[in-house]
C-alpha cells in the first residue's frame, strides 16, 4: 500500500537475548536486526519487553493508520470493516496479545 524507507515487516520481538555481548536486551528483527532494547539498567525487564513488542508492531500500526486515513465518506462499509480489523490486529500486536 505504501512506499516505505524502512525495513519491511513483519517485525518480531525475539525476546530477551541472554549471553550476547553487552547487557542483556530484547531484540527486534525482521530479516536483519532492527533494534536492541535495554531496560535492565533499571531492573525493569517487563518494560523492556513491552517496548520491544511496541517497536515490533510499528509496520502494522503504520499500515493500519494509513488504511484508515485513506478511507473517505464514500468508502463502503466492508472497506471500513476491513480497515478497522487491520487496526485492531495491529493494536493487539502492539499490546503483546499476538506475535
């Protein structure tokens, strides 16, 4: 739907990477490493995982918002339904309810 300048999705939170060089971290990747997320300096591994999960949902969130932004009053109800389902799925991934 869109031409992006970032790594195409889907992105995935691979969870905490133990034994890697440096502090323990969560890794977000597609076909290449995209982000290392650190929060352990504050002892907050739950926050670390939630941040990585939100980052991993970024492509779906972007596409869902783009779809909703292109909907107009003339859009059919089935197109609105599809757009809302896409948005709900992206939000579900961002909350960590699905991978």
